[in-house]
């Protein structure tokens, strides 16, 4: 069975759970013929070494494999080659590791890693728990609050939050001194990188959103139940169109650099009825201060959505407003210095 299909970049169903099988099924960049070390062995050694503090380099990966503490059984489990005459096990050397990593198809390797990661994603056992029926007593406000909490819990079980953001690669430098940047998709509940793409030089991370969505869709991620969160840089029509076209939902940040859109969103909050508003206050402590964030949400209708600006860099018409049907607004953050 071909584990990886180089034509469409797909990983065979049922094989994604075994990382070694997935890695060994990737297209080998080395010349055809006899190879002492299988591709899966070389990549498995790199992955194991990079997960060990102090071996985060190609030379370190070769040193990790040659370390005397590695037993013969451990190396054989990684697929290392054993001499058929004397039985000695030879791990891959540094030139072999370097040649494989510099010539392998990065898109194929990324797809394989994403497929393995998704195969090992497990639903939280508490996500299917029953809903609390609440209490019959209490005031109308208390019952309304309990109902809102139950609705939020049901929505949290049905939807998965995925953050997309760009970051610099720590400790990496190109020959010209520049730092490579990556766009990653990370889960909210348990921070796991599901997909990652290098941001092309002299471009921004905005164009990488559609690529990440395509990668997730290719490995079977359910975009229909995914809420993508992004910072204010991505509050542009191209990004929202890409997310909606993929069938996902989005939660985007509007700041004062989108002056007209920011003003209209604030007006929706300011002129809304109190019964349509819900508010949440969170407090966090760190870096010698206490920060209080106030989030206000209001349910909007199609008529309210039509009041949002349609020209310039803003949000598109139509499908964007189908979920969650609520406009949110950070009223502000209050900082208080924590006592010593």
C-alpha cells in the first residue's frame, strides 16, 4: 500500500496514526538504488533528537543517534540498518541527515506531519457530557444567565477554535541574517500546531491563510465546525472570503486602523437594547500587574449588518455574518499594579 500519494499529497486512510509508516512512505529525495538508511529512519532520528534538549541541530541529531546510551533495540525500532554479518547497528550520519532534510519536499513532509497530528487528536471525554438543567428557582436574570451558560457550553462542544498567527522561527538565521517567518494554525483548548507554512519573502502572512485552510481540508479537518481567530492584520476582505469559501467561521479583530468599520461596530454596541447585550469580564495577573478585560457582545440582524461599511478594507457582505450572529467589542482594559 502506498502510504503517501505524491500526486495529490494525501496520506492513505488508516496509516496516518503510525508516524514511522507515514514518514517512510514519503517520496525519498535521494537517488534510486540501494540505501543503507530508510527515509523513515532518518526522519525519525531527527524528530527524536529535536525533542531532546541539547540536540536541536543536524549535527546534534547525528550525535544523539551515536550516543552510547542508545541501545541496539532502540535504534532498530527507529529503522536503523543492521549489518547482516556482524549484527552491528549503524545510525544515520550527519551528511546523510543533512542531505535528506535539504532535499526533501517540505510540502509533503508538512502534510504527513499534519495528518499524523490530526490522527492523534482525541476529543475531550467531558465534551459529550449532559447539559445541566439548571434550577427552577432564582430570579429571571439568574435563569437567563444559566441559559446563556448552557448555550455557550453546547456551542463549545460543537465548535472548535483555531488560532492563525505568524511568528518568527526562534534561533534560525539565513545567510543574509534575516529570520524566517511561519504562519501556523494552533488549537485553543490544547495548544497543538495542526498546520504551518513558511511565509514567502517580501510578502505578508495574509496570503497564507488560504494555504493553511487548504492543508487542513486536505487531511480531513472539519472546517465546517471550526472558528478561525485572527488578529487585526487579517481583517480584510480577501481573508474573510477565503475562510467563508472553505466553509469555516471566523472571529476577527477590528481596531482603529479600520476607522469606519470600528466606529460602526461600536455604534451597534452603544445603541443596542440592554436585553440584547451580554458581557464577560476576565482578570489576569502577570508581569507585575493585574489586567481586567471587558467583552461585550450583541446579537445582530441582517439589517444591522447592512449598516456596516461596504467600501474600503472591511468585511464582505453575506455569509460572513451567518455565525455567530453577534458583534463583539472590547470596551477596554484596566491595568492595576499588583502589590509587591
